[in-house]
């Protein structure tokens, strides 16, 4: 039996019984999370908020780190077992402060859900000169997971879930120029690179972490209506992607294919809680099941083999340590 998902060795649907229409409430039916601790980044808006609600209603204590704590308090009001802490994914120091405070609480961490992300943004850099989508969508995941590693090991049965995207198909990871210093900036290419990195990270983390009973997954939640992801996107990007006409009206076939927020959170919650994944890790999931490999060059269902490449996954881990200054040893 294959022990890891390098080159997509385990990348095939496992017959979960769920589909694109399944909701977060559907996939968690019958699962009790009492006594479990979860951290959900971006857990106060969109599918992150739905994920927080679903886990908390199943009995988990959910910690939501947020850049805007007051907004998070408003959005999370009335949900049981929720704790809110300040953290900004573009600020490495704030990630360290958040993680240190959690470690000092002495609690194990059963679920780390790296849900927060940005998309369709203009070229901007963080304080280290990292392109913002790469910094937020990937490098912050690497840093937060590395810092919380002792608590994940302590759980003796933890999962790390990276909310990726079908958008990983817009770009491979460019090791020669990851921050667009020597090539023209293209926002979708940068987004794709950041999501490919997230997939490669889950792949390598699972291989290194399974000896400590820590498993990792990446996933595509679907195209979802009613989130804040496209708030900075100009109209021409939606037109270019075939989502809208020149007047800014969403095309009927696109509207018909959009998931609701409860459907969009389903794959995250399924990856976090299903017993079907107890002995499988490092896989990329969609529609609440393990996704197939995508073999053609066009945007399609499934995962591109380049984002499950063993050599790139190991190389990315080393690059991430070097660029972040964080030595992430899972030993």
C-alpha cells in the first residue's frame, strides 16, 4: 500500500457518499467534537464563519484569530465555544504572538484550519518583500503550522487543513522569481502560485507529520457566492475569466454553478472530521471527497500533478525555511 501521496499516488475518490451539493451540516452529522480544540483562520467571514459555526455546534472549542477583532466579535456573536484573538497574516510578528499565547495555554490542538486567503489583489509586498498573495495564502500557513507544531503533536491525532483552490491551476511555483521581481505581475498567476504552494505544503507536511499522528490535507471549496474574496477585483478580471459580461452581469451558467456558503464549507469540514481519512493523508479534496488527478492543460476538476510533486514539495519546504527564517523540524 502507498504510504504517501507524492505524484498523486493516492489521488482518487474514495466514495464518501457526498457531492457538490452537500453542506457542512450534512458532512458532520453524527460526529461529536466535544473536548476538541480547533483554530480557524479567517473564521469570522464567508466559508470560514460557516466552518467555525459547524465545528462549534458539534462541540469543539474554536479559536478564531482575526485582523479586525471588533468585526470578528460582531460576526461570531451568539456562537458557543468561540475564542477570538488578534492576528494579521501579513505580519509575521503577530503570527508568532498568537501562536505563543496558544502554546502557553498548554492545550493540544486537534484541528488547524488554514482557511484565510486573498485573491485578485494588485501587486504589493509584505515587510520582507514577499508578494502579498504568497505571504498570506501560503507563507503564513507555513509559519503558523510550524509555530503550533508542539500543540499538534500533543493532540495525538491532529489534522491540518489548507483551504486551497482550483485556482492552483493558474500557476506552478516559480522558484526562480516567486515575488515577481523579474517578470510582469499577473494577479491570477500569483494566486495560482500561492495555492500550488499550499498543496505542496500539505503533501510534505503529511509525509513528515504522520509519524506523530498529524495528517494534512488541501482542498478546493468550490466557486462560492456571497464571500468577500473578490472585493478588490476589477471587472475586467471577471470578464477575462468568463464569469461576467462586459456590463458586469454574472453569466447565468456561472450563477447556476456557484455553491452556497454552507456547501462551500462542506469539504473543509469533511477533511477535518471524516473517519474515512483516518489512514489517508496528503491528498487534495473537492466536493467532500478525494479529488481525481487533472490530466489536461485546461482549468478542470481535480488537482494538477505538478502541485503534488515530491521534489518540488521538499524544495518548497527548504525555500520556506530560508525565506521565513523558521527552521520547521517535525522531529
